[in-house]
C-alpha cells in the first residue's frame, strides 16, 4: 500500500527527501541519484538542474553529513541539493496509462489539420517536430489528436511552457477534452505535484522535479523568455524526457537559427501560415517620426503618433502603444492622460497589471502604454497596435511579430492596423514584416485564406 | 562580481576613497540593497522597534508598548538589557531570509554577518550565544541560521543553549508562547556564570524566544543578556 503511494509520487521524478510526504521504505524500486557530482577536474555539477558554473556553487558546514558540503545555488529555490542530498526516483514498473477518448467535436482548419497530422506522425515515430504557427492559428487544438494517440499507446505526455498564464489557460481546455483522465497542472504554488497523471501541463521550472518521465514532450513558446536564454530550463526539458521520446516545439516566432535550420532542411517543421478565421495577418506599416525622444523630452507628443492615437480615440478603437522601457512609459503616460482619461499603462512590476488588462477588456481603458511584457498572450477584440521607438534593440524580429500578432485575432474583427513608429528602420523591423508577408503568401498559395 | 542575492553583475564604483582604503567587499547590488530598510532614527531603546508609523498608544517614552509590558511583569523584568535589530522585516527581507533559512542558501550569511559585526561594536559582551534549533530542525535545514552568522563573521560562538521544545512556535498565541517554560536547557553552566551574553537570532517578532533564553541564562548565573537579530518584525 505504502509502496503504491510512493510509486505514484516517485514515478518519473527526482525528489528531495523533504518533498516526499511519506515515510520511505526500503525497496529495490526506489532509486537514489546523487545530487552533486564532481568531474575529473574537480568541477561540481548539479544533477537536478544541470548547473556547472563554479560561481553558482557554494560550500557550507552541513549538519547532516558533518562535512563541508557543496550545494547548488542555481536551483536553490526548489530546496537545497548538496553532495549528501540524494534525489529519489522510481525504477520499478510505471503506473499504467490507459487510452482516453478525445471528447471534442469541433473541426480543425485546413492549416491545423496538416499540422495535427504531422504531430501524430512525430508522436508515433518518436521524432522531433517544430510547429511554426502564426499568432492566432489555434495551436492548442492541433495537439488533441496527437495526445489521444499517445495515450492510446501507453505514452505519458507533458505540455511545458515558460509562462504560468499559459498553464492556467491550457489546463481547463485539456481537462474538458480528455474528461476520463487526471490532468496535472503544475506551477509555483500549485498542489497537483504528488499525483501521477498521463497528461501533465506545467511551467518549465517545475520540470526540475522530473527525471526521464515523458514519452511525449511538447514545449510551447520555445522562443519565449526565459526558456530561450536559460540553460537550466533547457536542461530541465531534456532531463524530464525519456531517452526515446518525441519532442514537439510550438512557436509563432522561431529564432533566426531555427529559421535557418528549417530552410536548410536540417529541422523537421510544419507551418500554419494562416489564422483559423481565414483572413491574412495584418502587415505592419512603418512610419518615420524623427527624433521622437527629443520631442517627448520637451513634453510634446510626436505629431504622427498623436494623429494615429487621436483618430482611434475618436473611433473608440482599443489600442496598445509599446515603448522600449519603463522610463518611456513614465514620460509618455502623463502627456497622453492630459488628452483623454481612458489612458493607462502597464509594465512587468505593475501590481495592478491584471486589473488594468481586465479594464481594457471591459472598455473602461482605451489605450494602454506598455513594454514588451504584453507582447504575448493578451488579446482584445478590435485592438490596434503602435510601437514607438521600433528601432530600439529590445524590439527584435520575434518581438515585433508577436506584437503585430495581437491584432485581428477575433473572428468579428479579423483585421486592424499595426504601425511601427521609428527613427530609422532596423533589420528586425524589415525581417518581421518579411516574415508576416511570407506567411500570408504561403497561406494564399495553400488556399488557407479567403481574400 | 555578482550580487549574492539576485545574481546581477556588480560593477564596483572606483572612488578616491576606495583607492586608499582597503576596498570593502560588495555583496549585494544597489537594487537589492535599496529594498532593505535599515532601522535608524527614532526607535524603542529596548527592542529596536521603529516608532515611525506606530500609533501613539503603542509608545511610552522611549519604550514600545510590548517592552513596557515585558518590563512591567516581575517575572520578566530586567531579563533582556537591549535587543538590536538591523533591518525592518519587510517583504523583501522576508524573501531573503526565507531563502537563507528555509531553502538553505547558506552563503547569504556572508551578507548578514556583516550586519552583526557592525552592531557588535556598540555592545559590551563576553560570549556570543546563538539561539539553537532542535535536532530534528537542524537536520532538516542542514545548518543553524543564527550560528552561521557568527561563524561567517569569523567570531567565536558558545553553544550554551539546547532546545528541548520542538513544536512550531508560530501556531501559538502570544500568551501561550510566554508561558511555555523549558524551551531550552543550559549545556554547560560553567561557560556562562558571571558572563555578559549576547544572544544571536534571525528575527525578533514578539521577543519571547529571546526572553526565554535570557531568563534561563540569568537563572544560571549570567551577568547580563543582550541580543542581536537581523530583522525586527
Ligand atoms: Zn542545481
Ligand atoms: Zn551534507
Ligand atoms: Zn541584487
Ligand atoms: Zn520595544
């Protein structure tokens, strides 16, 4: 009985003793892997998070082992892993995974269907696949069939994403289409971590508690911060997969490196170049507005931006105005608020972020000045978007594609204006536009849009 | 050099002063440091509780209401000479201390021990005595957060106390906590007789832990008891 409970908790995991809410029994099925190991040169390596940066290890006089014990600081937020801290796992039979019928009667768009078939294929063959789907293509649905097939063949599935918001959004959708199974939802502060489930939806951080668990790993928004720049999170994904497993990457904006690999045939990929509502993606316009920094520093608004905003305030069109950083929000906001009370701002550390986004949705706020924090995830019907200072380095190709992707998502208002206000066009601006145009052309060729 | 807490790169500012004096090691970045609130200015002379923002009825002269209560109780009067806490226990410090003692990021002691060294200059003491953890808790955490401050400061510690009570303190009311006797026992009476003891802990909340330790020490012949904590709750 106790062994059953231990199996539920330990299958596919790497847990510290204090993360196991039971007494441990002696069993050949319970494995212990050391937390910290040293290589021949004496360099420490953390088996939980993959850290081997000497700056991120420290030594302490350990009361458990009585020695000067090396521990990892990179993953300290999940509890301390030191030389004398084993990670517990399970090496006996895994809990059984049974077929779960998909309960979903809507149909996929033609573009989604192509991608869905490829996903199924990759899962059956245990391969890697990049799904390059434009913003608003509907990428969740194209996973359904693949998950059904995986479960039917006894495969354990994980959908991992860098952002908690996405976990919260995906969980109810997947629960509703797979009502017969337990779906685990993991993020900082969630309670599901002690159950075993055939389908896990998690932030990438939480994967640090898994070890060789999944036969199918789906990583959503691979290009999103911080996954793209954090080797620890990349390690976590790799460590959580079984040795022979399939890997599905989802993104609207693959990195330049990946785009190149796709072009050269070095990476398996499938595109969904059109949105589910069969209308072309809005192509961004570029408007030169000179030294806008100087103008704002003098307490005025750049004339062309002002005109763009005024027209939309009159028409009651909701707007996002992206600026390079918080400092510009502080300068721009009071200027805009003198004209219209329906202007607000949000940034990463804003405690009222959620409320403001909600007010925008309810129409109480018409314009939000923001940083790239809102480049993903948020959608408002009828939204139009301006980027001020689009030449700034923070606006990379993918950031600009994501920003443009906020517009025209809704089936009732499938088009809209996107304008880059700049003081000199950048490579990123050109490439972003090119990427969007290319997707529209491909979509037209494949008959995925109606215009 | 990286910030000990957030890991940001620190670019040391070279000033004329730093060229001549031995440069002090910078452990926290400016951003992290700015989020810590030093306790300075008007505060309770006995427990370091800041008077700023405290309602007038909680103050009596130079003492806060809690201290008036402690001192007015014959059982506790005169036990603790003075507690000095360095920082306000704000949300940021809560996070830092929680990473230090609960997650077990020992090296943060390197920053906190500096605060200890600084405060000790104002005290006349013979022994530094850390508030002990129970065996069980010590094993769980791997180190004693109060002891680590003394060790990292390069000072000598005297483990004069032993904890015999293991229940979680936070679940009890003030009254219950005050009336719990026997949280600690004395390890070796000879060590402490006639000595001026400085107790070391991480947080001063109600002061009851320190008061219990202090009372026991005094019963066994300690001359005086003062205390240091990183934070004042
Ligand atoms: Zn680690
Ligand atoms: Zn140890
Ligand atoms: Zn810092
Ligand atoms: Zn006081």
